C-alpha cells in the first residue's frame, strides 16, 4: 500500500504526466499534490463540482452504478479523475500532456495508484 506522496510520485512517473492531486470531493480540498503546470487548488475545487454533477445526474437517471473514471480531453491535455473506491469521497486527479502521453497506460496507472492508496 502507498501513502499519498508515494502515490503522487508514482503517477508523475507516467510519460507525459505534469501534475496530480488527491482530492476530497466533499470539501474540494486537496490531501496532497505534486507537479506543476496548472493551479491545482483551483482544479481540485472545479473538478469536485464535475464529480458531484456526474453523481447527481446518475442518481437522477436511476443508474445503480459507480464511476470508474472521468476523462476530460482538451486540445493539449488529458485530465483523468478517478474516485478512490476504498475511500468514498476522495478522487485521484491527473493531468497529462496529450502529445507525450499514452492514454491507456495513464488510465491503468491511475487505477493502480487508486487501488494502492492507503489513507
């Protein structure tokens, strides 16, 4: 099992990874962050709203399911949001340079980091 700093360090080893965070979706506050490139405090708060909106929509639709991950594709970046199954209310947030990353490998690495995370 990995702690927050170990998990974030592992995520930043991914080709094209620029920054990442572990976020409390109940408050929008970060438990940890690593890397550079964007304002992670602002991103954590904004992506908390993304997670809340998706959960609300799923509930309204009567979907009895869970979010594996949320992918946001920008012109130059990928943003991956992955809820932490073992700790409901937390999510892993990862930003990748689109030109230097392999999306499939990055999603797999985010999954592995989420599963290994010990809080």
